[in-house]
C-alpha cells in the first residue's frame, strides 16, 4: 500500500494522471489538466489543448522576509514580523497539507512560488523551529524544503510557477540591491541558477513556468531599459536567458517575462513612471519554442502609472491607480498591459498574467483602496484574465496582523481565512475565482513573431542552429521552426514571421541571383529562393542585406506572384496584421496566404544595400 501511494504521488507530480478524490490531502485542486502547459494566442493551454486559466496565488517566503537591518534572527526585523527563514511562509505554524488545503478551498489551481538566488546556495540546515509544524522537514536546507513544497503542491494537482523574486534573501521591492537581475549578482550566476532550477524540476510536468525576475526597477543611479542592448536591458537579458532555458535545460516551461516596474526619479518635474508592458508593442520576445511566452504585470491600488507608491519621500502628485475613475483605470490598464492579450494576431500577442495584486483585509477601513479592489476584480473578470493574488499566507495574533493574506495562521496553528465571515474581500474573491470564461479546446492558429538583429544574431530556429554558421561573418536572423518570413523593414534589419507548419527538414543559403526565374525587380539585385522554398531567415553585413536562408516546403508552392516595394513608404496588408514590427521604418509585407520568395536591393550610391522589395507568391 505504501508503494502504491508513492507511485501515485509520482505519477501525479509528473502530470501523467489526475488525483483521485481524497487520495492525498483533504482538499484537491482542479486536477483535470495535463502538463506541460503552453500558449495559443492569448490563452494558456494544457497538453491536450484545453484552456488552463491561471488562478494563482503567491506563497512567498523562500525569497526572504528580512528588512535588511538588525539581527536577522529577530522577527521584528522581518516584514510585518513574519520571519520565513528562506522557506515558504507558515511551515513553522501549520502542516504543509493544511496550508495547501487552504489554497484548494480558495479555488486556486496554481501557485507562484518565490525563491532568491541566495537561498539556492545556502547549504546550512534549518533550525527545527523553522519547520515546527512539519517535523518531516527537520534537518533540511532551505532548497530541500522548497523541493518538498514543490513536490507536495504538484502531487496535490497544483501547477507551480518558479519565481526568481530576489537575488539576496531580502524583502522586496525598494532600492535594496535586488533592483535588477544583475545588481546583486553577476549575469552568469543568474543564468546558471535558472538552468539549475529548470533542470531540477524538468521531470515534473506540473512545474509549468519560469518567472524570470520580479519588478525590475531603478537603482539609486540608473534605470533599466527595454532594447538598448546594454547591461541594463531587461528585454535582451530575459530573451537570452529564455533561449538558454529552452535549449539547455527544460523546453516544457512557460517563459514568463514581467514588464519594467519603474524608471526615473520620483520627483515632481522629473521624468518617472511605470512602463510595465508598454514597450512590448514594438519590441516583443520571440522564443525558440514560440508557444511558451507569457507576459506579466503587477497592479496595486496605492501605486500608479507614474506613482511609485511612496508616502512622503518619493511621493509625487501623480494619481495612484485607486484615484482613477473606472473609465480612467480601464484605459490605463489596457495601455500598460491588457492590450497584449486583447489585440490578437500580432507579434506581441500572448497571455497576460497579473502575477501580483492585493489589498488589506479585515482591518482595512479605507474606502478608496476597497473600492479600487472591487473595480480591479471586476476588470479581471471582464477580461477573463489570468491572475495571482499577493500573498496567500500570513500571520495573525488574535485575528489581527498584516492582513493582506487570504489565509493567516497564529503561533498555535489556528487559521483565519478570507471566508470566515468577517473579511470584506470575500464576495469579490468568490466573484473572481468563480467567474465564467473561455474553457475547453483552444484552436491552433498562426503565430506571429518579430525578428531583431539590433544587438547580434537572432536565430530562433533549433534546426538552423544545428546547421552551423550558414553565412560566416554576417549577422543572422531566422524565424522559429514552423514559421516563415512574411515581412521585412527597409532599414533597421527587422523582420516579421508567421505560420504554424511543421519544422522544415532542409535549407538553402542563397547569396546571388542563381535562382531568379523572372525579372520581378528590374534594375535591382535579386536574391531569390529555389523553387518550392520559402524565406525563413536573412543575414546582413552592417546594414546591407547579404544572404537569404530558404526552407524547403513539404508541398509544392505557387510560382506566380507580385512585387511589393517599400523603399519609399509602408506597403502592408490592410490593418497591418502582425503588428508594428519595425517602428519608424518603412516596411513591406506579403498577404497571409503568400510567402516571401525573394528580396531585392540596390547598390546605388546612397542606397545602403538594404531591402527595397520582396517577391510575394501564393
């Protein structure tokens, strides 16, 4: 019987079977899903293609609760007196299964589980007091306890998202040395730690996501950016570590990228604000396994699009989110994040996961913050959004304490929950987790992706990477496997990909006019794919076009077509399907039922040898 139970838990953790009612624990998550997860358009789906809406909460603690000054062993020096000892909060007060029972009762199906890089490398065993309510965890390191929590959550049917919350084990998020992925540690350590974590849980298909870093923000001296290519470029850093996770560690994981949380000095008259996901509209990520990208954002009522959330020092006269009218709030939320999932058929289209939001509970008598929470929950319901409440677990003494958590335990192990009858948030919470939304099968559709060689090669094809250097000395961009190039920019070396076909089996690199079969751009140099091949990549020397990479089609392709010129203005289908992939540049794009068969350019004085026209064939 004991062996049967071990095999059952292992199978459930691997995502290969559902949890029978009552088999483990006293309350179950929704266990009808099968891992791993992926994405189709704006939706997260399970391995069968069914919608898996992330109804999540944050179980914090393993990223640290220490405020950064005073004795680390004194609870008074930890956020709200809630000392976690670098493990998920509450294991000293309640059995792990009792805590997880609470998550199931809340209607959750997934948990965002924080960790710090410092915790991963801490080899000291925990004092028994840290796990007083879980004696089976005695003598373990923080990482071993994290392992046990992951295993138990997934065995109980929950999806787990690994969240790199901080570099050092300190409470987040201020000017604390954890502002960026590389302020408290090197980029190499950050990347290596992600590979370590992705490999560590690769066999468990209910460990579904890698949330790459939390609330990227300004240090005392400088700002993060999105696309500058320097050591503060969050878009590039997250793209590179995502590539490594997919190629070297665990291609099953969702790659979750949060927008930039803050730039600028929060002083009236100086530029400052919360970019969130606004830059994604013109510069999005293209993953090697493109059905794995999720964007995320955080919203709290006391912060704002240009308000840091501070009171006193750092406070400006900008409105907080909770100060906005319902219409103003809706417009700001759309601009900052929700457009990413609302605007389908674009290179940036992806699920948006609101991975943090929350508000004070019982002791909160502020009508403004309470009204904001109601409005925000309504917005999540109306937009059918994926979400994760912050936080799930907290402490209480005689039913008083920090108050933000949905579940609190006192030192004697007595639980106080949002549904106890005295928490004003309960109706809104029930409305949120019980909301109807899209369910069932999500159809497979064409994906759209953008290519950018702003800072080096951008070859997002596994098959092409295996080829080796197909054009030595040039920078190269290639669509993900199964996609084809459908648009190019006149300058800037940008491209647009689309499609959802099988990965091609053979390629041809073309550097001259050997395969030109008609003079479709008279007077211009034409690089054309061989018959029954289509363009999937290109290379440049400096700004000049230097070669085409063509993939062989599994079926015969049309031989008639048209020339699309874009050297003097945009030439794209009506509505600009695929989105703005080369902001401020002229662009040419074939129709959805066409393929790019060739690229034309000229070496005339002043031309730069950049693409002037493409040959579009059906």
